[in-house]
């Protein structure tokens, strides 16, 4: 059976537009919450292959997406490098911040693959258990986005700590990006070797950086990761997602060499067709909050996106992840709308 997601990402779109959704596994699904309850620590949950496999499969059983995204988190990478990472209920991720050379000196690659072994196991289990027509997507965070958490010690609106370290101590900041480039490239290669057929690099916080910093902190590290993956696995499509990169998106695509790019909700589609889809496959970009509302508005907007992008390679997705309050029945209507569309 052919994998239409994989084919589309390779630049060979067919009649039907393939789809998957960011955060397709997660708290909006009652069956996810049920499995999630059995392991209080979120990281332990990510590191339990049977459970991570199960929650990856749950949305596929319900909705028949063309892609299954590995269940894990972008913050397993700093955890694997030896930084203390934990998730607090109702708060989100917390880390012991890396703000000094001394704290940086504790990071190393020495135990990295051992620690990530359970993630690789989840990937290999999935590559056996997924239906033949479903493409397995591996992922990691981009160095910049992961660094914002490593340096700030938690999520933040303006990433002040990471920006200020980048400007104030470029040498230490550069070392953090370097270890992230190396570990992330190895992590993604190991996922591919375990069975991932596509990988996505999430750069959730690449927004509103000055263009010189976007070049140094976003484009260069991503390009280095793309080159390292290509050297070993030239056939595996790589999707970039520089969220809120705005007018810098076409540059991101041409300079990093990604095969596809995810469009956030705010990207205008006419512009995306001429500036981005002319270069690579695009993915996106329904507002996840519209799926909370559902109904005619959601269906009309979905069809507008499908129509606007039908002239080239397009993978339907959201502009960011599902929010926990999303009604599962709206996701069913969304999936049916996409499946019914023909290019
Ligand atoms: O279905 C999927 O998309 C696969 C799994 C996945 C998760 N996180 C599971 C998760 C993926 C691809 C991610 C990526 C991720 N993690 C990103 C990049 C994408 C984005 O959303 O911008 C970021 C920034 C993170 C960091 C992170 N992880 C945060 C900020 C939080 C807390 C936010 C919240 O809603 O609580 C997490 C926790 C997390 N990662 C959950 C899930 C399902 C919720 C935790 C739980 O179930 O207890």
C-alpha cells in the first residue's frame, strides 16, 4: 500500500491531500488521559515504550490520519544531556537553568543514547505496529527553541534569558547551541535507524528575532542538523517548523535545505503559494482554536486551505497543536472534510 504522506513530502502529490495534526495524541482524548494517569511523571511516561506506543496509535485508530507522530517531548534532549528536567502539573516544563560555564560543564553526550534508548524502542515498536499506509514521523525541538527552555529554566513569553545570554555571553550561548546541534542530529538519525520515515524539527519560539539573530540562532543550527542527517539518510524527508518566522520563512527554507515546512496559523496562503510552496511542500495551517468551535466555520476554513494550496505539494495540518479542550467529535468532522477533498 502506498504512503501518501511520504510521497507528498517527497514532492509527488496525488489526488487526496494527506493529513496529520500536531498534538494529535494528548489530553483532548479520553483514552489518552486514561493511560496518562497510570504514570504520574510525564517524562517517565515518555520513556515507557508500551505506553508511548499506545498513545501514538490512539488518534490513528479514531481518525485514520496518514501520519503518526512519535509520542515524546522536545525536552527529552536536555534530559539526555544530563540537565535536570521535570514537568509540573498546571505549570509546564521546569529545568535547572544553564546560565554559567559551570552549569554547562555538567552536560555531556556520554549517557545520551542510553537514556534515549526507550524512545528508540518506541519508534521501532511503532514501525511494526502501524498500519501499512501510515507514515511514522519522528521529531525533535530546534536548538534555539530547546535552548530557550534550557537557559530560562521554564517557558516564557519573550525568551528574555536566552536572548540576553546570546547577546551577553555569545561564547557560552554558542556552546549550548553546538551541543544541541550534535545531540539533536544524532537523536534524529537514531530515530530514522529505528524506523522513523520522516522527521520534523519544531522551532516553536523562532518568532520576532532580529534577522541577524534569526540567521545565527535559527537558520545556521537547523542547516547543520539537516546536513548531518542528509549525510547518513539522504532519502528521509525533513520538515521544518519555524513558528511565527513571518517574512523570514522563504529564507529559512532555501538556506536550511528542509524538504517541507509547516506554516503557522498566521501565514497568508496566497503569499505561501508564491514564496514557499514554489520551493518545497507546505504543511498547515488551520487555527487549532477553530477546532474547539467546530461546525461550518471550521469546515469552510478547512476547505479554503485545501483549495488555496492544491496547486502544489500540501500536507494538511494545524498551524500549532490541538489544545486540551478540543472536542474529539470536531476532530472527526475535520478528518472527514479533509478525506473528502480531491485536488
Ligand atoms: O502528538 C504529538 O504531537 C506528539 C507528542 C508531542 C508532545 N510535545 C507531547 C506533550 C510533541 C511533538 C511535543 C512537542 C513540544 N513539546 C513542543 C513543540 C511543539 C509546540 O507545541 O510548540 C514544545 C514547545 C514542547 C514543550 C512542552 N511539553 C510544553 C511547553 C508542555 C506543557 C504544555 C501543556 O500543555 O501542558 C509539554 C507537555 C506535553 N508534551 C504534553 C503532551 C501531550 C502535555 C502533558 C501531559 O499530558 O501531562
